[in-house]
C-alpha cells in the first residue's frame, strides 16, 4: 500500500474484463464541457475536507436540505399514484391509468441521461434548478387541468423534474462515498418511506376524493423551498473552491471558443437526436398496448398497427444512428462492452418491469375488494415501499459488514417470485386474503436487495469520470423497462377486464358495466361491498389481476439469471472497483476474494476435479 504522504495519480490506462482502456486518450478526446461537473465535484470534495468549519457547514447544509427534499419526494411518490387514480376516475378514464404511467415513465427514463449529462456538462446545482423548474410547472399544470389530457401533460412535465431529483441524488451519493458505504447511503435516499408510509394515509384521507388538486399544489410549493438551501450551498462551495484556486472547481474556461460553439458541443455530448429517436420509438411501441382497446376496432385499427410498425422502424434508425452517426452515443463502446453493467441492467430492468406490471392497478384492486378507509388503504398499498426501504437499509449494512452484494441480489430475486406466487389462488385468480396480500408485499420488498446490489455493481464497474454517464444509462433502460411493465399491465387490463365483467355480470346493462369500468370511485361509492354488482366486479378484478401476477412471476425469473451473472466486487474504501483509488485519489489495498484466494464456485470446481482425479 502506498504511504500516506505519497502523491499518486490515476494510471494512464486500466485493464477491466480483459480489455485495456486508455484514460488519458479518452480525456484528450473529450471536450472540456463534458467533464465540467466531474471536475467541479473534485473541487467540492477538497473544499469539504480542507476548509474546516466552512466546509463542514456547507456539507451539513447540503445533507439536511437534500434529506428534507427526499422526505417530501417520498411523500409525493406515496400519494400521487392515488391522486392519479382518482383524477383518472373523475374524468371516467380509469382504464387509461396504464397509458399515463407508461408515458410519464418513458419521459422519466429519457430525461435521466439528459440531466445526468447536464450534471457533467454544467454542474450539480445548475441541473437541480432545471429539474426543479420542470417539477413545479408540471404540478401547476396538473393541478389546474380541466381534462385528462391536460393532467397527463402536467404529469409528463413533472416526470422530468422527478427524474432530475432522483438521479442527481444518486450521483451526489456516488461522488461523496466509497464503495463500502455507497449502498448504505443510497438506501438512505429512500429512508423517509419509513415515516411517510404511515403519514401518507393522513394526506390521502384529507385530499381524496375531492381535493386532489390541492395535494398536487402542495408539492409544487414545498419542494422548491426545501431544496433551495442545498442549491445555494453547492454554488457557495464552488465559489469557495475557485477562490482557493482548486483545479476544475467550476465550469472550464472556453478560451477563444464562442459560447454557441460550447453550447453546441454540450448538445452533442447529451446526444439529443438519439434520445428523441429512442423516446419516439418506445412511445410508438408501448402506448398502443394501452390505447388499442379504446380505439375503434381495437388491433384491427390500422392506426395501431401503423404506430407499432413505425415504432420499430424508428428503433432500428436509433440503433443505426448510435453506431454510425452519433458523435457521442449515449452508450459508448466502454458501456456496451461492460459485461458487469449489462448483467446489472438486466437484473434491475426485469425487476422494475415486474414491479410496475403488478402495481399499475394494485391500488385500484385493494380499493375495490376492501371497504377500508382512505388511511388504511394508503398504508396497505404503501407496505411494499416500506419493505423495500427496510431491506435496502439492511442490504446497505450487510454490504458495509461483508463487503459483497451478489448473494443479496440472488436472495432478493428468488423471494420476489415467491411473493408473486403468494398473490395467487389455486384457480389462478388473485387472492383477496389480507394476510396473504400482506405477506406478499413484504416478500416483494426483498427485491430491494437485487436493485441495490445491481446499482452498486454497475457503479463499481467504471472509473469515477464515467460514473454519472453509466448511472444515467442504467436508469434510462431501467425506466424503459418500467414503462414496458405499465404497458403490459394496461394491455391485459383493457383487453380482459370489461369482458370478464360481462361474464360475471351477464344481466347488468352495458352502460352500467362501462360506468364501473371507467371509474373505481363510482364502483366503490355507489355499490357497497355486498352489492351483487360490486361482488361481480370483484370477481372480474381477481381474474384480471391473476393474469397480471402470473406474468410478473414469470418475468421475475429473468432477474434471478442476471443476478447469477454478476461479479462480486469487494466493496471497500475505494471509489470504484476499476482503478481502486480512494476519494483522495490514492490507491486502496484490496484483500483477496477469500482467505485462500479462491471464490466459492472455484473451490467447488476444484473439489470436483480432485474427486475425479482420485476416483
């Protein structure tokens, strides 16, 4: 191990997965604007460590402000799904929940790499301001809407803001933590769910069903107030770093380059054309799954087929553009060739896809089959988030203690499949048992171990300079998977639910069936739990959700496979597992994989070979 006083620079190249990567050549070919945010973070770290009380005050202000912001963000995530369900029902558009969630999730995923790159191009606080603007304007539009289209537009704008708040917190945690503690501090981002799961019930009880607009407006006011101190502190830290003449403490000097030229370089770095092509292609592929049944003639409607065909054509154009045309593709060869990233992405993508697939209509299902008050309903539907938070914190502690993560990923993926099985009855319907549903939510929460491990593994597989980019790519494709989950759920719901209602309620007028199909609020308030119409609707709900849970269980098995393909990096005091340098830029000593230097599977293989030799 190098002496503490030694000054060690990052090696000019590193070998990872059998390939050599030239850091110096890469940095020389990268425009200055692309790594401005990264250099800024290097300056921030030095200010925090070398300026005494001032640096500590800045750091404490940032932590408290971001902590309070993420607390309100957790409240937002915990209640807006209920607000959206009630809003859709108020416009008789409950069946289109999947379309709204698909669109907002697509936008959230597409926005993440843009904001992630902006964080590199400009700075972390500037990216926060841009995200905050979208968040506030989006909720203002949604809260003042007069139709469901306007509400959807508002939710879409807010999705950009939420993408920024989420990914910037992930990036800042990655900036300021070692691998040993990164899982724990990443889990702390969602720790507010430990409290908000129970407080959200009071919020929903106060605003549902008639005052949901005020609930949205509340978040548009609270988040800017709570986030402002962190933004001011981050800018103050950058200013302090420049005064100290810390190298790279702010945006780079542009020299004789015109501002427009610099802006153009930054737009190229973000790969706007590629993101537009990707967004359009997935929108055209996924949205028809939600909209087909509401269109005339369903899938026989030529416009639906045209949308699907056009979507796949644009997707092919996107691939060709990224390979042959894009100056700065969103997924560079380093990322595409990174097998760790691909395995981590697969594990989390399928995990998130099944989560959104099962959750899209889950709150509606509980709202109809149980006659609970709004508080109990909200707390129960938030139980999975509570379990995810607890298992994330447990996983983070285990990573600190044992310095590994792959076993956690496998356990979480297996238990999630068991959780979906718990949601089913022997006749392949979804269960109405409160006990079975409660246990299933706890088991589904263990998927946090898979998500946490995959994220840490992906972040560990690249040097610090590439961290923001790989996080952005990771979340981009994960959210596209989530959007696919919403689209699949919507396709199942719109294709089967009304038909099942006709089967279960053969003597009910078609107008009544369409009324309760379009609004869960009418079904719950107009018909009590023992009413034959509601009882028949519940049977239709169990048949439809049974199909959804079976699909979720089947897809979840792919997460198990991807988890087995992950390497098991040692999580120590290094910033990443590639260069093995600490936050101070000095080498970190990494112990051997096991006491005898062999992995578990290597020892099994060795034992089998020895047995064969002596047989």
